[in-house]
C-alpha cells in the first residue's frame, strides 16, 4: 500500500514515499517513487542533533567503494526544506537474502540449491572486503552480527544498518553504542554497556572471524566430517 508521504532530500528535492517495505524498533523503510534504485529509512521520531550530523556526514562522503559493499546513506531526508533530518536515502538491496539462508540447510536448499564450498569461500571473501572497505575509510562496523549481511546468488554481499556504525567525521567520533555479545571479543565481555566506548577495527575483526567460521566454514567442514563416517 502506498503512503504518498512527501519528504525533501538534503538538496531540496521533493520526493514521495511509496510502499512500506519493512518496520523495526527505530524506523521504517519505504520505496521512493522518484528514485527506483533507492529506498528511504524514516525514523519513528527525529534522531538527536548528533545523529543528524552523523547522517549528514555519511551522505556527504558516500563514494563508489562504500556503496559497492554497504547500504550507505546517499542523502538525508527532511520533513521540510532545510528542516530536521528524519531519515535518509540508501541503495535498494534487491536479489539478496539474509546470510542465515546460507547456513540453514533447509533455506539453503530453497534459495541456494547449487551452493558449494567455492561459493562459501567467495561469500567469506566478500564479507571480509566489506569490513576492509569500512575500515579504509576510517570507520568501524561496531555491532557485528549475523543480521548485518545480505547475500546474493552471485556471492556478493551488502552490509546493512550502516547508520549504527562508528563514524569518524574528520576527527569527531560518532560511536556505535550497541552490540551482540556473541560477536564481541573477550576483552570487552565485561562491559555493561557500549555507551561512550570507542571501538577499533580489531574489535570488528574478531566478530568477522567468528562470523566466517561459525556461519560459513563450520557448515562446509561438517560435510567432510559426515562423509568420513559414511
């Protein structure tokens, strides 16, 4: 169902939100009638001023490398021209499934019937490349978890939820204050909260290694173990 809500981009262009594609605790995602290759994330309530600054910086520094691997903000969205940031526009992720569709046998048979060891290697390599791209730009993923990736049948990967990343805006750090304990390195397990805590690329790398092993390599290794007992 179309919403026909009107919003403005950071450059003052009037756009129309179309179908609601999904909703979470923080906001909802919509089609954009004027930009068929992009979608809009609109927050339920306007984010604080620091988050608005973070999103504006991310949109202003989007480049081809980031957009190749990340659903990165392309423009901020506003309720009125020059008004508060109420959301942002990002590339539409199409033809891809959540990464759990690979490591769940039932889902894999349905969505990736020809999935084999070489495919998993390509996916692992592309996940690592997505992290490397974020790090090369001076940023940190922070909240590494299995719900952060979408994977295509061509093995290409897209990182989502980029608005939660730790962003270095020319020396000003916008911290990532959320995280999943399963992918958090041992030295951070005693933290009661990530509020005010600066993450590093090495913290990301721990979660990356665990993700690749537990979600991809483990499945492939299990095939060899099973075959050994046949």
